[in-house]
């Protein structure tokens, strides 16, 4: 059933729907996005679809290949490591700035996103899970009161949405993430910035390690959490811009 709903404009609606499908894993890395197939499904013309694809291309979520069309961007594990390292640096800054500013209302809102994510995970609703998970993390970032920092972190999240969906597609991964989320929330409730940063580092490392397994590649380098673990003594065990009158090549 098509539950596509229109917000203020058709282009915004299409953009929101494409974001949702990428975040939920309905559009996977390397998959073609064909406006001629999508238009009748959404009940729109090809024009707003092309406009939405231009925006996603600018964000790095979509790539355009001449004579072939638009595809969900594919990232190597090296690309993902770089994105996660950038997130580590910026999210550390954001959490350190956010914790002293946290009030009870903000903490309650962050906790409500965790409850929403847990409920969506339990019923297998990956689209809602992805939205709640994103709000949990980015509302914490927003609490820092640093709009440029928040926007940059959001862009890094956008760039890896399709791969976050690969991680969230498995029950055991979501269960591990839920435990990480509770550790982050517990540290926030104590107003413990170093504890929240450490819990976020461990959470990010869990996702990167799981993605490496999904992609069939070993993790090398790694995050601060992985570097800390290695330091401890070992213990037992171009744009999608075809004009309205242009022909569309098929892959």
C-alpha cells in the first residue's frame, strides 16, 4: 500500500519520501532510482523527482552516472571509517557543549525518541525506527546550541543513511544499539559529559564493526573507542538533471 503523503510542496514530499526509503533500507546502496518508474507510483511528474535527486546528489546520498541514471551512493569501508571519524570529532564537541545546557524537558524529549525507537524496533518498523534513532542523536547535538555544528553533523548522517539501514536491518544490531542508547541516556541524566561521549564512541564503533562484517571487510584504524580497546591489556576472550524532454537511458 502506498502511504505517501504530501507536505507543503510536491518536491518536498518527494525528497522526504526518498530520504525515508534510503534511511529504511528500501533503497539500498547501488540501487537505481528511475524517475519514470517512481513518478506513477507517487502520483507526481518526473520534474519534482529530478529536483529531489539533485538535492540528494549534493548531499552525497545519490550519484549520477552519464547514460545510466541516478543510483543510491555506494561507500567503501574506508569512506565509512572517514565519515565516522569526522562524526567522532564533531559529536564529541557537540556532546561536551550540550550536557551543561541540558534541561529536564530536553532530556525527556531525547528519552521519548529512545522509547519510540525501541517500540518501532519491536514491531519491525524500520522506517519509524530510523526516524526515531536519528532524532535521538540529533536532538542531543542540537542541544549544544551550535547550529553550524549541528548542520554539519546532520550532513554526515545523511551521507551514510543507506549504510545505517544495513546495520539496523538485523534484530541483534538494533538490540545492541538499544543498550548503547540507554548508556548514553544514563550518562546524560547524570550530566556526565565524558561518560556520554564514551558511550557514543562505543555505539559508533559497534555500528562500524557491524558494517564491516556486512560488507565483508575487516575494520582497520577505527574510532577512539577501538583505539582505547587496543591500548588496554588483552583479556580472555554530478547531478541527476535530465530535462523534461530528454530521453532516459535504461541500465
